C-alpha cells in the first residue's frame, strides 16, 4: 500500500507506469486515496471502504474551482465594502457569506479533504453517494435518518419516528380509503409558511387535549406545569422536523438548505422550573423520602424510596436509574457500569464507583431476593419501575416543595460543587461529555480519583441531611 502526504508537492510527485493505474493512500485521512492513471496522466480523488469505492473528483477540477473562488473572493470583498459604506447590513451579511464560501474552496487540497470527509461519512453510514442528486420525500428523509445516522441512539430514533408520525402524519406516506398508497410530501414542496402553521396547530391541539384531560380528571389533574399547555411539545415537534430536514439536506442536492431566518419567531420561549434542592431544604426532602408508617414500612414504598435515593446519591438520569439492571452492578469491583450503547447519545460509557451508601442501598435490594433482571422490577410493559409520580406528590406534601426526577441529578451536581469536586470529575460521575473544551480532553480521571469523588459527594449529602455514614467501609482501589 503506497502512502503519501496530501500536499501540493506530494500530489505533483505522484506517477504511474504507462497503461496502468496506481492508488496512493493519504497518510492522515483513512479511506482517502488518489488514483493516478499512467495512460491519461489524470489524478482523481477517491474514497474507499473495503470493496466499495466512490469518486470524489479530479485533482484538476478542485484546482480549477479554487482559481474561480479567488475571483469570487475579490468580488465578495468589494461587495462587503460597498454594502458597509451604503449602510446595508443585509447585503453586507450576504456578501460575507459569499466570501466565506469562496474561502472554503479557495484552497484546493482543503476543499478536497472536506468533500472526501462527506463521502467517507456516506460510506460508513451505508450510502453510495448516488442519493445526492434528486429530491426526497419526508418519508424517505425520516427512514434515511433512522437507518443511517450512526450518531443518534436507537431510542432517540424511535422518538423521532413517533413524533413525526403523531404531528406530521398527513405529510407521510399512507394508504387511502380506496386502499391506494398516497405518497409522502416532497421536502422541497413544503413551504416555511406550512411548517410555521403546523407548529401553531400542534400547540393548539396539545392545549385542547390538556384541557380535556383536566376536565375529566378534575381534582386529580396535575398542576405542576409552569408553561402554557402545548408550548413544550410544539417546540419538540418543530426541532424534530428540523433535524430530519437538515440531515436530508446534507446528502441530497434536491433538498433546499434549511432557512433559519424564516423561523426566527416559530419557537416559543420555555420557562425553566426550579431544578434542584438547595442545601437548606435537602434534609426535609430526605426525611420525607424515608418517612415510615406505624408498621415501619416506607410511606412511598420500598422500591420508590430506593430509586429516589439512588438518583440523589448517584446523579443518574431518570431512565438510567429506573432501567438499571443487576448485570450492570458489579459488587466485587464496587462499580456501576453502563456501556456506550446504553448511555444517552451513545458517546461515552458510564463507570460509576459506588460510595458506601450506594453499596449498602443496592446490597439491601439484592438481599430482598426478587428474581428479575432489573434492580427496580415492576409489572409494567418495560419490566421495570416507571415514573413514580404519586410518590413524588406525597413527598412534596411532606417537605413542602415539588421536585422532579431530573432535579435530583441537578441536586447531585450542585452538591458536588459544595464538595469541591473538579469539573472533569463531575462530568465523569454524571456521564457528560467534555464537549469542545480542548484542554479538558487532555485531562483524564482515574477510577481511584473518581471513587474518592463519589464518596466525597455522598459524605456531603449525609452531612447536609444530618445522617451518619453506613458501617460498611470501603477500600479505595
């Protein structure tokens, strides 16, 4: 396998014997190569995965585009100066966008790299690059997103499917009363006005359903909502539709670019609720969770109590705690392990050392002897405990304030600040990625350090609630 550095000098030095072709692989971009013809002397960028190969374009074509881009760059700079002098911000913004596009392709080698990266993504996600030419229906875009987007978790894809079906179902492919298939709407035919109107209709429909539900339930209806009915769901539906559209536009030339300017006032502002328990009130919450009746049974139920305390002392997401399996609890190593496919976004595995309190909590649940794969089993369809709304309502009556499950995660992170836990240790404990912080990507947290951090947060919580540490002592390993 012949390799070379993708520079102008490296490209100029590529040769091939007469009437033969030679493939030279780029050293720093796996899958990208330059095919050199000994007969025509042409050089062509290609990307390849196993036996599948896609042509990116000839080297000479990228060089010709770069020369044209230099002319466009000069024109754009002149247009920017003229627009600024005339005080026209709109024209100036368009000229700057034209300049940015020209700069992007003015370097032929970098332009080739960008194009090759897109084509490599096509190959890795099961595409052949041929779908880029024509238009796409909403049904095709949805199916494509859910089958080829490797960066999105399966449960997220299922949520996207149900959201689009529930709120944009009449734009999808369906069977009519005469049993004839009615084709899905083409994305290119759906106007911004239709999308805005549909978002408003979703808001009205959800609001009407909420009112109907409240009327039926009467005094039993929930009053914990802080946003107007339908606001959150209409925003979620709009963002889901936008994600599907943008993904389709990446790979299909027939799909127009998403026009953000046309939807500036489409989303409705959502108020944030109080998301954590402050240090002055956590003792009352802890006592409400552990309250017992005359027989010594927990008022909220044993499973609900254990789930809530596990969430508080580990900072788990609701689904991570409720769906926890015994196979993920390693008592010998004293860790809770969730693989990369089981975590949100499928971007990082989650390995949480158990503090003394958490170890005792889970050991006591294991000792109950209930045969189930789940730590919190139930007769629900999922096989595990679902959101215990009534338990949270009962706790609120006793402690005097409401808290939702995700608020326990916020509380854990807030208390980790009080315990002087570093930012990287916090992220490791709760399964957050390091994001775009380049410096943070060089900082690595050992299991030993993380175990100490988990115990420090537990000790701080116990201090705030006025409880003592369990008798079990842990060896830091």
